[in-house]
C-alpha cells in the first residue's frame, strides 16, 4: 500500500499531466485561431490560460507543504524540485499559446497567415501539439525512449521554422512588413513552445536515468 | 560567527551576483555588436555564455548537496529553491544576450539597425543593463524598495518596444522585410531579458517580505 506522502507525489504527477492536456488544447485552438482569423477562439485561449496558471500555483503550494512537513530525502527532493521546474515550463507553454492567440486577435478580421504559409503553420501547430502530448505521456509513464523522441520532434520544428523564414525572406514575399512581423513572432512562439516540451521530457529522463537526454543520445552515436 | 551552512548560502548569493555581472557585460557588448555590426564582439558574447551556464550548474550542484546533507527547514528550503529559479532566469538572460549577438553576426558586415532605430535600440540595451545591474544589487542587499523599482524599469522597456514596432510598421519603413524580421526578434530578446530581470528581483522581494511585488504595489495604490 502507498503511504500518504507518495500519494501526494502521484497527485503532483497527475496535475502535471493535466497541465499538458490544457496546454495541448490551448495550442491546437491557438493555431486554428491564427490560421482562420477566429477571434472568438483566440479569446477562449487567452482567458483559458488562467486555469493553467492555477494548477502551477497549486503544484508549487503542494511541493512546499510536502517539503516542510516531510523533510524528504535526496531522491524525493530532486523529484519535487524537478516538478516545480516542469510546472514552470508548462505554465510558460500556456503563455506562448496565448501569445499566438493574441497575434490572431490583433489582426482580426484579417488573417495573419498568407496561403503559401498555411501548411507550414499548420504543421508547426501539429508538431507542437504532438510534443506536449508526448511530454504528458512521458510524465505519466516515465518512458525514457519516448522522452528521447522529443529531441527528434524538436528537429522537425526547427526545420519548419527555417522553412518559414525562407518564405518570409524570399524576394517573392508580397505581404509586407506587418505580416512578416506577426509571422516572425508567431514562429518564435511555436519554437519556444517546443523547446519547453523538450525540457519537460528531458527532466523526466534525468529523474529516471540520472543522465540528460543529450548525454544518452551521444552515447548511442 | 556564521556556520558552514550559512557560509554556503552566502556563497550561492555571491555566485548569483556574479552571474548578473557576466550577463550585464554580455548584454552591453551584444547591444554594441548589434548597433556597430561588430562581429568580433558578437563572437565574444556568444562564446562567453558558457561561463554563465557553468555558474548555473555549480549553483544547482551546491543546492542539491546542501539539501541532501543538511535537511534544511522550510525557510532555508525556500531560499535554496528560489536560488535555483534565479539562476535559471539569469542563465536564460545570458542566452538572450547571445541571441542578440547572433543576430548581429548573421548580417555582418551589414548592420541590422537603420539610423532611425539606433537610439531606440541603444536605450533598450541601456535599460536592460540597468535592470540586471539592479537585480544584482537587490540580491546582494535584499533591498525591497530597489526590487520594486524593476517594475517601473520594465514599463520603460515596454514603451521602447512599442516605439520599435511603431517605426517598423510605419508606412515610411524603407528597409525591407529582412531587417524588420531581425529587429522584431532582437526587440523580443530585449523584452524577455527584462522580464527575467523582473522575476529575479521579484523572487528576492518575495523571500524577504512573503509577498510578490505586484501585491505590494497594489497595496500602495
């Protein structure tokens, strides 16, 4: 039977997975809002970010309570501190989804995204969603192999980001500076979102193996 | 006389202040590199970021060692965990200074910054420098009033950031999309840099008073 202390640890892990679900949904809707110039959906994402922030505060509170009451030993202490870091990453991912939604709202009823970038942005949103979903599974399952996959997903995001800049900076760009600025910022938000997903999965890998993903990947190459 | 434990706590605080010094110098040089298209200076900032990362790792190691050996009580625990968070913010500020330097390097020997934005970027660099210097003083002195000043400095940064966009998006912008993209990203890096400085100072304010800066400021309004 598990004791109350380890039940609270499980509760934190459950809350982190819940954060990944909320953030994934926010990112999916923010990408749609950006592509379809959907102001209502954008508003929903922006106001919904409070729920993500709330779970982060609750995790913080639980961690400090546990630490004060239980004087956890080194291993559990590391788990608790890492939970704070993962919660902070996920909170930031919620902010970034809201930033994308704000970009959509700012130009409404116009769309920020010209036709030739539609599929690139759509794919960036899909990769971002896949990454946060995977990060959630990694937290729940402690699956190291899946945790390492995030590194490859991040390469896919970087490739899409480069493709975005290639279109923006080509001599045939006809959509002016304002759209270029919007897309530069949106691209940056997608890229940072996926960086944070990599951190979250990397933290789990480190807790399970004692090594950072890049160290493990280096050993296999 | 202070015991070994509290000497180690002082050591962490000293390392954090050292990080603010390195990051301030990186930001000063990155801004100059951007304005003067100085590739040598840009390289220096980029390679110098390793020193900032190294101190962050050392702080992390010290904190985990202290926690494992000393089983610190609630107050000291909070100080230690907050130190990790401040170190992470400062590490990120080093990255952002390096990103500005990389923007300068990418366009060398051309300058990214047209004459009409020179003074705005210069001021953004100065505000950023002032903020990280202040954050360092706040860590060293635990001066709450100075910690609260960072909020006002951040408003100054936001104002400069808006001025930047106004110029970029004005119909008289003549410098094309590539420069607009560079400046959009650089502006974002300055803004994020100052956000992190606000966090660092806010963490000190919270450790000293038990309240976040925004709660204190609200009470006075």
